[in-house]
């Protein structure tokens, strides 16, 4: 019965995506279309979790690599940036529960979407990183971003003014992770458990 519920939730989210796309057909403004497309991608990230939950033999342990590979593939298709792009994906966490995978998927969706949209303007090639390790019990460690042109103002991420940046901070909090911006070329976020971040500062 629980599996059937997840299947129905996934189907309902697919209907929501279709409704948004129908609305997009009535829109001419490019910025508004971009906002609608971002909504579609967020709904897709949630729908994928429920799809993987439905397909999983163990509802409490969903295959993380399968889910994230599908999520990244869908984003690459949605944002087809037209450059030579390398995906460096290293997932060392085998399974996670649905309550963790939903905010994690949404967070990864936001960061990678930003990379596709902004990181490689004027570039012919680039790399996107997704490195995930740790455990659900002891805390996850996530390093994610790109080697692109970087943020115009590296301090702006601390006081987010966009919905995407606000979501990154909010979702990190839901996962009990503290985000920071790595001191490397491009835009790379490091998200560590709160206690580990404090230990590194000590």
C-alpha cells in the first residue's frame, strides 16, 4: 500500500508538471518562462524520489546513485548548454531514506541548475562536480559546483536575494549541514555537518 501511495504521488507530480507546461505555452516573456522551467525542474526532482521509492525493494533505503544520476541527466537535458561538459560524479553513499533524499535532491537541483544557467557563459567547456559521502546517521558531506566563471560577488551567497540561493541555505539546514563557498576557481559549495564544521574552525 505504501508503494502504491508513492506511485500515485509521483503520478500527481507529473500532472502538476504538465499543468505548468500548459501554462508556459501562454507565456512570451523569457524571464517568466525561465521561472516556470525552474518550477518544473523542482517538481521533477521530487517526483524522481517517489519514483525511486516505488521501484525500491526497501522503502527506507533508496539507491542514491540511481536517483542522482537520473536527476543530473534530466537537468542536462533541460538546460542543454551546448558546450563540452564533463560531469564528475562521485557518490559514496549507497542508500538514503525518502525524508533525506527529497531535500538533498532539491539542493543538488538548485546548485546544478545555477551551474548550467550561469557558470559557462563565453566558455566552450567546463566541469560540474557532485561528490557525496558520509552517512545519514553521522551526517552527509557534499561538495558540489562547477569550474566556471564564478559568482560576480562571492559574498552575496551569505545574504541570498534569489529564491535559488535561499533554497540552498534552507535545504542545507533541513539536512543539518552548514554550507560554505570553497576557495577555488568557479563556484563550489562545501556542505558539512554542523559539528564537523565547528571542529574544522577550532
